[in-house]
C-alpha cells in the first residue's frame, strides 16, 4: 500500500563534515545550521521546521553523530525531509485515506483460532486496546479469525477520517510513519493519544512473534536488534507527531474525553 513506500533511500553513512550544530529562526520557521551551512532537504529546499522544539530535536540528531553520519539512525530528520519535499506528492485527504485504509488489515483485528494459547494471548492483550479505541472514538471495530479480516463499518472509517483531519500535514506524515511501523491504526492512535507506551505498542504489534520466541527461544541477537530498531522508529514518529501538533490542539485531544 501507499503507506509502505519509503520516501527516501539516503546513503547509509557519510563522514562527518561539520563541527558545530545550531538552530536559528528564519522567515519560514526554524533552521538547522551545520557550522555556517544551512541544512537542505534531498530536493535542495531549505530545511525549515515549524517548531523550536522539533528543531532542537533534529539538531540533537545531527550533533550526536560521531565521526560518521549514520543517516539510518536519524528518523526525525528523515520525517522532516518527507514533510518538506513530499516526494509522493500526496495531499492531506490522500494521506488520511492511506492511514485509515490500515484499519482493513489492522494487526489487532486479525485473530487466530489455533494454537489456543496464542488465541487467548491475543484476546487478553488486544481486546482491551480495541475496547478503549471503540469507547474513545465512539466507533465499532471488532475482530475476526477470518482471513478476510473484520468487516469495519463505513461510519467507523469516516470517524477516523474526521479525527485525523484535525492534525496538520506534518503531524499526519508522522502518524502514517507510526502506523507503518506498527501495522496498526488502532495501536498508533492509542500511542499518540498517550493511552499506551512505545514499549507496549511495539510489544502488542509483535505479539505472535513474541509468543513464538517464548515457545521456541530467541534467534541470537537478531530479535533484540529488530526490537530496538522498531522501538526507536516508533518513538521518533510519536515524538514527531507531538512536536508538530500545536500544544493547544494536543491538550484539547487529551482532555476531550
């Protein structure tokens, strides 16, 4: 689906070419300076972000690079590049529709019947999150053991469309990024609404894998590396959403219920 597209494939690493990182306020927002050079996007646009907090977070990513710049660790920078260049040229409506489409294949809605232990684990761990989302957004979601997945009512999709429309384009890029990591709109919204933590969201998104590991054991270091990577990307995406949303909007969303 469109959510799975990688916006950029930057070079994996590059020798660090700057000493100092700073931020400054320009006409369009906050800019990042690498020594005396202004940071640019892959499409050579001036790298300008809407909030000082986001600028500081991005500057920290650049400052924390050692002798080599490891671009694959710089998730906030990548998200800003995507928001600024919009390489897939999608508008707000298309972004929202792509995010809501994930409901049809949402991780927490697909259940197994066998083995019974995994079926019970899914019920115990996923049901509370689905129930929370149904109550929070006043929708019906449900779950299914059918390979076709649950039949999500059109009214539920429309409710999520209108909720997501309250976010700006930058925040929506972050929401889509989180959904792509977790393969779940429900887990992503639970995380962004601060109902669950990053660790919990990642664990719930990998429930079947964690069950198999508990049963058969770990595959050396690979699992731990994947887990840390997924947590890092999910945390960065969530932070990006919060830093791109006006504080009043975020407070309003949190106090709504």
